[in-house]
């Protein structure tokens, strides 16, 4: 679904929600609220999705039987949203609730689907463990070990088809190359990662901005100062839009250093 279709869907759901409130239909209010959350989830706007999905679930608690599959669907959406935020314990909590309901109703197809989700979470946890080990080695300047770990993480991310993990690992390889002054390799991987992240900015969060900054630093090392400033200014604009003064100050200092070299 394209962005304009998402907006149309949201507009229709908001209209349905307002109408449901007018006629005091609690089930439709809960359903519309969950629908808004689901639409945000499809757009990778995870925080907004969680806000509406939690509201919907709370509304549905007193009328589970009436809500039927919608209640289980909300549980699954919440699990998926928390999984996207790499909050895997919370994701499992909601998946297990959904599984329990499917088990009690003998819904084997639903159980199989949830089991797959939970299996994926175990793979996601393995990825996070490897990635955290990579960060430790990187902080200790063990670049060879770090490179081996982040390459392993990338392969696992591809196996489980997690685009955010693939982008994160690719950037990690780029960062490792950058710290080793392998600038051309760094730029190759960082640019590749940035391209992947463009459609999942909300999920990537500060990792997206970090990648932009690291590309800027790589261009600085190549003495391509105009290009370096271009990327740092882009990062600054993002932090400015979120009123992150601490990060803005850091980038301003980086830009000041670069401008002094021009």
C-alpha cells in the first residue's frame, strides 16, 4: 500500500472512529482504534502504532468474546510492534497470549503462525546477542573480531529476512572500516546501508542519523569537505526537527572543524 493509500485508510478509520463514538458503539470504537494502530504499524510508525493498539486492547478486555478474532489480531499486532522495537520479551508476552487463545479454540493454523513468530524472535535474540558482542569488540578496538562478528550478524539478518538488521549490520561493517581508515570500503557499506534505511527511518531511529554522520566523517577523511558538510547538515536538520540540542551541538562542532579546513 502506498503512502497516499495509508493516509486514505487512516482518514476512513478516523471517520469511523468518530462515528462510533457518536453512536456509543464500544466494539466499533475499539475496532477502529486497533485499525489505526495497524495502519501505523504497516507504515513502520511503531510508537504511534503502539499507542493506538494498546488503547484498543484495553477497550477490548471487557468484551473479548464479542471482539472475536479482532482481539487476537490486536495481541499479534502488539507483539509485532514490540518485535520491531527489538523489545523481544514484550513481543513474546503478546504472542504467547495469542497462542493460548488459539490453543483453547483448537485453531491449529493460528497456532502454527504464532509459533513461527516466536521462532523468529529466538533468531532475533541471537542476532542482538551477536550485535552486542560486536559493539564490545569495537569499543575495545578489536577491529578484526568486530568485523567477524558483524559479518556473522549480517548473514543471520539475511537468513531471517530482517531489513532493519541487514541495514544495521551493513552500517556496522562500514563503521568498522571507517575506524580502520579503510575509507572507500566504509563509504561503500555506509551508503548501501543508508539506501536501505530510507524506507524504514522510523524503525531505525538514531541509527539512521548515525549512518548519515558517519558518511560525513568518511568524506572528511577523504578531504571531500563539501560532501562531508552536506551529510552533517542533513543530520543536523533531523536533530533540529526533534529538538535534540545535545546532538545538534555535537554536529555543530564537527561542522565547525570542517569549515576551518576549507
